[in-house]
C-alpha cells in the first residue's frame, strides 16, 4: 500500500514537470532589442572614393630634329613658362640649310623675273607676227616653270626655317619641369623612346575616381539627367595619402557617359586649385563627396545581415521578428544604408544584433524614431 502511494506521488510530479516544460516551450520569453521606427528623412550623405590625381596638363617634350645637345637651360623641378627655351640642339647644320634655302629662293626669284621678261617680249613679237604660236607657248611654259621653281624653293626655305626653330626646344605650356637624364653632348632624335623632359601644368589638378553604374543611374534618375546630377553635387574635399585633408575644396565637373565593361563603373572628374603646389601629379587620395537625398529611409548597417549577397532586416510584426529583404543604396562609410525598397514609413525594425536573431523570435523594446539617433552621415 505504501508503495502505491509513493508511485502515485512520483507520477503526479512527472506530470507536473512535463506540463511546466510544455508551457515554457509554448511561451518563449520576449528578448529586449534596440528598435527603430522607420521614417523618411532629408539627409546629406558623405561618401569617399579612391582617386588618382593628375595635373591639368602633363606634356612630354620630345625633339623633332636630330643632333647633339649643346645647351641645357632648364632646372629639374623648376617652374617654366610657355615658350621658355629648355634645350638647344646643335643649330649649325640647320642654320646652314636655312641659308642655303634662302639662296635658292633668291635664285628662283631671279629666274622668274627673267622668264617674265622673256614672256612679255615674246608676246610683243607674236603680236607683230614675228614669232610663231609654238615660240610663244614655249615662253609661257618657261615662265610657269619658273613660278613653280620659286614656290618649291619657298617651301624648302619654310621647312629649313622650321627645322632651325625645332633646334631650340621650348616649353609648350606653363608648368613645372620634371626630371631629365639629358645632358650637354647627348645625341637626340625624334625617334628616341624617352622624352627630353616632361612639363606638368599643375595650376589645377584633375582628380579621377569611379562610381558603380548602379549609383550613377540612381542619381541620374533622381535629378533627371547627367548635367543636372553634376550641378547637384556640393563642393568635394580631398584626403591625401598621409591622412591630411587638402585645404581647398574642389568641384565635380565631368561624369563620363561610358561604363567600363571590365569594372562596371563610371568615371568622374573633380577639379582642385593647386596654387600652393601641394598636390602632385601621379599621386593618389580619397575624394569625399557630400550630396543631398530627400525623403529617404536611412538605417544603420547593424540592423542588417546578408545571405548570398542579399541584405535583410528583421521587422517587428505582432511582437515577433520577421525577416525582410531590402534593396539598398550603399554608403561607403560602413555605417549606414539608404533603403530603396523593402521598408515603409512606420515599420519597426531591430536596429542592432540582427545577425543573432531567428525568424519568429519574440521581441520586446521601445522603438526609437529614425532621426533621433546618432547614426546620421557625417
């Protein structure tokens, strides 16, 4: 009898424990998470992109005639002006050719004068019927030949003068001279592989960078055209490779209308003044762009997780986490996304720890209005 009582008590205890376990499994305790209530905002977004810096003009100065260098009149790294003499190639043979060409012109002019007199005399004699048609035509042919010879001599003189001028190598632009290995006595020619020197016009610098095609399409859709998109950009800044911010702001003046098939990007150009000469052609940096997006939804990246290149958030629906795919316009600061589809005004999402959640997890917490947090783009 005592055994039956103990067995009955044990059975009731087991039933009670099973009932408690089933109740606990059926009613999971809600976990408190930071929540964000989505609402549209007008935002100024800050994005940075890798960039290459080039001078307004980088000109390779090459010889156009052959000869020995007799004088080097440029200092490496010095400022030079357009038309300033940089090198002198031995002018003696070219000056001699020019004098010879001038003499040939003088000879041709004398021959033309003689042919003209002969033609005029022949025309008079022909009018008096002293000479035949053949003799008159012969005089005219001689005159025409003399005219052609003069023109040929004048062309040779112009070519000789040009070659003589090429022996004086001048800077084609204002700028800064680069480095050169050419010294007095070096033999140069128009076929040489290396230039005599390079001259860079660094008064303004062109900073080239690229945007994904998708981002350019999004902006042109918002502003209506590429020209309107260019006009919408605020002044841009430039971060140099040493981490310092360049003291002057620039402006975006060109968006390429060609997509690079290899990278799927579109090239842009920003222009920066370089009065102090701090920017150097060939260097690199990061262009920092600020631009306005009106009536957009911005969420922290901590509210998202990715699966197979797709981005998701957890919306809170009836107190439970519901996984939702979203389309985003990526901001390259690593902090926020601009949501282009998948969320609507008034939706509540989990703003942190989304990667740790599971579908259907009970969620507790008080939603914070978007815009009242500190996750705004800088």
